[in-house]
């Protein structure tokens, strides 16, 4: 095949923004109910509406909620744990009014909570007493901090909501044992986030449904616990990072013990409710996911022997694991296949895909797919940081001799999350056009142990920026990319890292900030309850550390910024309000620097509408194409 010679970054590609938004959906929150399988699909072509989908044992698919219902809770603003399926009934939180609704076969959704300013998430069912037990977040007092509790709700909405647990600032994961006699839950208080320190509690459930004799099982201000679950024979399990790694533990007389101790993570940061990284097939078989060096594995764990046996399914990212003795269902992804709801038959050992988040690459697209390489590089203070490197890939184009490609560095949000190597067509959009991409898991990211996660303590805007800039320079020094054509992009916390890198360093030629932070002090004063003290850990106590906030806020140092930036912002974003972008845009314009700004109506934190995802992706590419005109650089 004769290749056309054309500059890196100018190649034509069949992976277009139209393809991405029309063929891509989000998949999350898998649940099993007998032979039926449920999950949530987030559909950009329906303005990001979250739809509960059921697949019956005979393979029939049904959308369970009609327009305009949207299965999405905003507890902690980030939500998750938006529905529960049990014995053919489905209970879900509706986005527009945050009421809980019940759906029974052949009937429309019926509300079971009142139309007041209260939100619900993360429910478990108590059939014995005809109720749901869930997290409640009460926003009825205007101007005051929301109140979080654990409550019970009649399955038919026939009585007032009753409080079961209160006193902590946050709750998650109420879980009832099989015979309904014990309830476990997690709680934590300001200034902690759940990946810093949580407490695992359990209590007996009395005949009237109230809790008696609550007892602290594990945890504290410096131990992060997630996903408590009761085994079929009534043993309480949980994930703890007390060893420095999120490992699986079981409660026994006299305390708890690790089931399979290893330098790997069996947990994730609880940004959302409803995460499930292990599930019981039987009391002696646990399907579990764990990650080493950013790549996930899926195995069967024998808790008696502590032995792990691979489940035989290929992939590098596994989440929302659900199981029963006959099957395991998981959201799986790999470098050459996008996320999919995948079922493993435990009798035959065979797996099948139930639903795909995007069409898998066919013979016309496969040659354009860039498969990432996990890379390590030296960063500040002699530390090692991690990333995934994608090289330009296009069978129809080649660059002129001696030309090196531009590098687009991606800085993930959170900042306490992580990126994975699962096929993402938004990355392939760039690589198929002749860009290299470095997707960085900077210090503070999950998946590399507590010590790596804690590198960001008090150092946000420093460690993450060091790792992104050092990663870019390391790849350039190896002769893989052009050191004069380094770009950086990121969303939310990644947008802050982007703006810091462009303002306080002279490494990048331009970048894009998606709903990113420019003024830390404004964020500290104007954010929601869940993250209201997060900044104390990331930066410094406020207002005592006010000068630190000022010194790390790009908005105050626009005079140091000499690279073009484009901003993308949701008009209804409560996590990072629009004024965060607008302050920076105004400062850049006052300096006479090139700047772009897109404000999307109806969008919140993270874009869900197809037309806005398309406009931002194409807008970012067009903005970079503009750079040679203003900077003298050749793309």
C-alpha cells in the first residue's frame, strides 16, 4: 500500500467525532436478579440520559424507564448507586426531581418518596420488612450543608421515611446479610475523603427494623475501607488499604484477616456509589478484580486457601463485578476492545458479550488502532511515575523524513482516580491523525498503592505537574516525539493540572482545559459538601494557607502564560462553576493571548450530550491547527 506523505497531525482518519458520539455509550452499574441482567446505559444521543436496561435469561432486551426518566442520583454530586433490581421490581432515582421510583412488570414508574429536596443512593432491599435501606442526602435547608444519613423507605412509599443511622458527615454501602439480622455500612467525617479514612460499622437489626448494638468493625482516619459485603454464609468481607494496598479482608472472631495479601489493589477511590470489584459465587468462590501497575486482572479467589485462579477472560480493566453460582457478569475492556458487559458461564467457562459501549474495530478500523505501552519515567525527587504511551498509527499516511510527531499529554481528573489502557476512541481520534498521546497516571493516582496515592498530599499543582511535564520531556528525549510540539489536555482536576503546566512551566506549546480549575481559593469557597474539605489535603488548610492557594492558582499569573489555551465548560457545573473558566479567559484576553471558550448550556460536570462532545473534540483539534499561525510552530 502506497502511503501519502503528510505532516504528523494532519492525517485523515475514519475515526471521527460523529462516529464517536453516535456509536458510543457509557456502561455501568451491573446487577443480577435471578436469570435477568441489568445495567445502566448513558446515551449521548439522548442528551446523556441514563437508561436502565434489562436482558432476560432468553436474551430479550428492554429499556425499563421511558423518556424523560433518567436513572441518575446526585448524592455527593457524582452519584452512582442509582437503582436496585430485586425479584422483578426496580427502584431508581430520577435525575430531574431526585425522587425514588418503583417499576413493576407492565406498569409505569411510580414515586415512593415525596417531592422535596432530598436525594437517595446505594440502596439494599429488606424483603422481610418490606423496605429499602439507602443513603439519604437532605438539601431542604437552604444555605446549610446537606445532611447525610442512612434511612429506610417503604417499598410502596406507604409511610414516612425513617432514619436509621446519623451523626457522621457521610455514609455509603449499607449492606444487609442474607437473613436480615445484620446491617453493615461505611461512614466518614470531614475533612476525610473515603480514600483517606473510613469506618466500617455493623449492627443487629431488631424486629421493628431499627438498629441495635452498633459496633466498629475496622477503619479509622488513616485507613480507607470500601465495598463491605456479606458472604452467603454470613461472614462480613471488606477491602482495606491498611497494608498500603487495597486488599480483601474477612471478619472473624478477634478481628479481621487478609484473604490474599499482595502488592495489588482490589479497590478503587469511592468517587461514586455502587462500585463492585468482587462478588460471591458461593461462600468459597469469589470473583474479584485487582490491578498491578495500572492493568487489571479478573480471577476466582478461594478465601480458605487464599488462591487466585484467572477466569480466562482477556482484558485490562474490570469493574461492576456481579456473580451467582452459574455466572459472572462484569464490565470488561482491553486495549483492542472498548468496554462491554460480559458474561462468563461458570459451567462451560465460555464468555459472551451482552452489550458493547462502542462497536469493536472492524477490518477497516483495526489498522488505525494504536495499542498503548505502559511506561515508567523518572520524575521529581528521584521518584518514578507511570503512563500509557500511544504512538501515531495510520496505514494510509506517513510523515516526512526526520519529522517527529506532536505529543498530546492527557491529565486525568479526580485527581484521585486513574486512567486505564482500555480502548478509547477519543484517544484514537488523535493517534490516527498523527499525534502521539501520553496518558499519565501522575503521583496521587490510584492503582499503585497508598504511598503513591499519598504523594499528592499538600502537593496538588506540583507533583501532578512535575509528572506530566517530566513524562513529556522523557518521551521527547528518547526521540519519540518533537520536544517543540508538546501539548497538554485535561478535565476537571486534570484541567487544573493543564493550566498549571501551561502557566508555571515552559514545556508545552498549548493546551485544552475541560471544566478545569484556575482559582483554588474560589474553589475552596464555592464547592459542594463532598469535596468541601478535600482541598485541605490537596493544598493546605483554608484560610490559614490562603497564600498557598494564591501561589498555585494560574488565574493570578496569566502574565507567565505564553501558550494558547482553549476552555470547555458546562453552564450548570456545580463542582467547578463556570466562573472558574471565565476568570482565566478574562485574564488571558487582558494579556492579549490566544484563547478559546465554549460554554455549553444544559451541561454539568462532564459532558453528556452528543453535540457538545463532538463540538469540544473537533474544537480542540481546530484550536491546535491554529497554533502554527500564532506560535510559528509547524503541526
